[in-house]
C-alpha cells in the first residue's frame, strides 16, 4: 500500500470518528428523553460499536469515553454524583470506555472468520460491558444507597433490585437496539463505500 493511500485511509477514519463523536453527543442528549425508571435508555452504544468495528479499538474507546463525559455533563448521573462524586466519575467513564474497548476487541477477534458474526458479537458485548461495569460500580461505590432504594421500591433482595429495578428494562432495550441497528448500519456503510 502506498503512503498516499495509507494517509487517505487514515484521514477517512479520523473524519468518520469525528462524525461518530458528534453523533454520540447528539444521541445522548436525545436519549435523555427516553426513560424507563431512574435512567435514560442510551442509543449511543450503536455508534460506539460502529466506530469500534470500522475504525478500531482506540476509536471504540474514545467514543465510549465521550459517552461517559456527556452522561456526566448532562446530569444523567446526578443521583449518584450526590452520593459519591469520585465513584460516579470512575464508574461512568469506565463503563463507557470499556464497552467501546470490548466491542472493538471482540470485532477484531472475529472479523477474519465472519464479519457479520463479528459485528453481532460486538453489538451484544457493548451493552453487556456497559451494564456490567455500571452494576460493578454500584456494588463498589453505592451499595448501601442501592439497598435503601431497593427496599423503597419493594425489593427485599439487593441483587434482584440491581438487575430488575436498576438495569433490567434499560439493558434489554439497549441490547435489542444494538443487535438490530449496528449490523444494518454497518452493512449500509459498506454498501455505500462500494
């Protein structure tokens, strides 16, 4: 590959990553209107998967990090910030960044075998890691508060409250959205590239 072609491809990836960054910001603001329970349903994981699949692990990490920053700036994590400021920042930035990294690594590992399987696996991995790190952050930083919220919501078991009350509906909607949209959008992008 010539240096000119390599530079052109690198420039295209940077531009596409910038467009996806803007999309992450806009979608997070739009997502704030879609609430089930305490938290908004995020549509941002779709461009995170697309960026990780088309531009690589670092772009996935970047897009996830931007997602986390926007969650903190929009007040979507305000109820947690009031309890443990540093714990909230660590949890929100880690869940966003790690879901992008995981999606990129899964896609990279599987793309040589089957690109459709790779994008599906990345689309599934992204919300699992996002929700998993969120729940881990709840255990590490907010367990006593989560227990009180669970009792107030009628749950006697904190684990049931975390999986059903805190993350359940949001996770399922985010997972289904990713599984449906990420492969379709990537297919459209590859078709448009030809």
